[in-house]
């Protein structure tokens, strides 16, 4: 029976240990250094010859066997330097503060901070190793707008998250179906930023080729206490940036395979912006017609829904907007006439001046109405506008990555608009329900994490003022930046 003192643990053997076992096997086979030795053999020498280790190591092993001493493991390599907890926290706080302010953090900047604020001097290479052990890395990181952490956006984010999480039952399933709507685009030369190149080589920038515009939505709902998710029927629309330029005369885009799956009113809109951004391919009228068709489908298939979308200008067109300070007198008079309001007069019975009319309109307290909200209300839906610059709360942003990343990873040098559209439609068709559920759950968890931050702010009695207007509007064209789709799959 083996001595329990020498029972080894389950650690993986090193190459040296395998060599010792191989030497023992040679000894058992009648070969090796022990059988070739012709001189006097002591116990220490015999162990060294059989195992292939040195004499001093054999001596220590025999002492360990006899219970004379304990074997201590010798650390090989540079000893690890442990950063004190307070100093590590100070470094992380400094790095995070710079990240929040948009200031690039270099190793020299951290060295300067430690030297001036803490009186500590490190070698540059030593500091780099310590920063890595703190879980930091030097790279591009994920970029976000500096307004992401502005107080107004944070206030609205807290309101949005409270509304969204209140739609979950105790099992974490949506009480009312949730729909996520957005638009995207894909260039014909959509590719990864990473490429093979020789050492010291450079890559020439290529001009952007034409792009396809993508409109889509998916829904998350429950059936018999089971979570379900799918792309909304007939919601995925892809069309090329072609057509009649605004303000110019000319024919519309030619009828071809590209337009067969797209409603006629999209083609007839005749909007052709530059090839660098998809927002210009939409106006309020086009979006509202697409949105109404979507609302009809949702009403028929799922009943009342919560529709989550960003606050792009064409998403929230104000109906009958009040005159602005730049409005001329004729436009102000037209507004009064359109709303059936009598023009106010002064003491002499004359119509008030332009500035006086504007002040009078402010006093009327006319509530704002938005076309998309009206359309949604007509079909029993509710719009939940995502906070600006928070793409991490919009799961459809990750769906764009599911279809665009494979395009970037496998570029087709002979790509045409029709072939790209067919590739995109094929990738949309290949999206699994489990993938949609996974991205939805991820955004829900992000929302819960943000709510924990909100509760901590309240506990710490920080300066927090919750928005009094839960329906605050953010009419930015750049509410949510898409998740990068140029990483290789």
C-alpha cells in the first residue's frame, strides 16, 4: 500500500516530471544511467541515476521520505508585486474618471498622477504589469457619446428603465409584448477594419460604395408562461439608396428585383442622400407609413404592445407645431387660422405684433402631439422611447451585428446590391429564437444594473433630481450608436 504522505494532488504534470517517470521506466526495462554506471553507488547516487535528477535534489527527496524536512516549492520567474488595495482603487478611479471625461489615459499620465498625488514612483514597465493585474488593458475600448452620463440623460434613463422593468412579471417574462424597432444600413464594401498586411505596411482608405437601408423589428412575448421571440412578420425591409433627389426633377428608381419586397411608397419617396449615413434616407412621412403598417401587423398578431424605439427626428414628428421665434408674421397668422383661434388684438383693436403673438401662444399651453404616438395609440400600442446614447438598452442593435458581422468577415469583392440584399435576407432568416431571447435578456440585465446604480445614488444622498416630465423628448438623430459590426466573426 502506498504511503499516504506522498499522495500527489490532481495538478497537471510538468515536462520535468514526465522526464523523471521516463527515466524510471528505463530503469525498470534494464536500461538507463543506473545500469551503465560502474562505480560505487550510494542511496543518494542511486536515486539520482534512476530518476535523472541532481544529487542535491536526491538528498532532499530522501530527507523528505525519512520525515526529516518538508519540501518547499520554489517560485520561478519575476516575483509578483501586489498593489495595495487603496492604491489600486485610486488608480481605477483615476482611469474611470478620465474615460468618463473622454481623456485618453497613457502610462505616462498614470505615472504622473501617482507621483504628484501619492508620492509613488514606478518604473514604466513595472506600472504596465501592475495595471494589467488590476484588470485594465490598453486599447480602443467601446466608444460612447460623452452625453451618455449627462444628468438629463440619466434622469430619463431611470424613468425608462422603471417603465420597462415594471412590464416584467415575477418570473421575468413580459406582461405586454415588447417590440424593438430600428433602422440600419450596410455598404456594398462592408468589411472588417482588421486585415493581413506586412510588417510596417499600410492600408489605403477606400471610398464608400452605395449602401442598402435596413428597416426591421422583432417582438418578445410569452405563451403559457414560456418566453418567445421572433422577427415581426413582413417587418424586415431592405432597399437601395436610389431615387430622385429632393428638389430635382427626374425619374424614379428602375423597377427590378431589388424593389419586389419593398412597398411602393418607399420607392416613390425618391430620397437619395449621401452614402455615409442612413438617417438621410428617411423622413417623417416615410417612417410613419412604415410604422403604421407595423402597428397593423402587431395589432393583428400580438394585440397591444410596448414599442421601443429611439428618438430620431423622423420618429417623433410633432403635429401642428407652434410657431417659433424665427417664424414670420404670415406663418403665425396661418397657425391661428388653422387652429380656429381668433387673433388677439391690442387696446387699439389692432392685431398684436409678432413678438406679442408669440408670447400669447406660450400662454395658451397647447400640449404637444406627435404623429407616431397618435398612430400607436390608434392601434392600442404604447411607445417607449429609449434614452439617448444607450444602445446597450436596445437589443435590436445586437441583431444588426448578427447579420452584418458575417458580411464583414466574408466580403465579396464582386458584391452587387441584389446579392448583398439576398445575403442579408438569408442571414435574417437564419436568426434563431434563442439568439433573440439572449439579446433581450442581456438588455434587461443591463437595465437592472442601472437601477442598482440609481438606488445607490439615493442611498448616498447624492444630488439627484428625478425628471418631473416623464415624457421628455430627445429628438436626436444619433440617439443610439450601432454596435460595431466590423469585428471578424
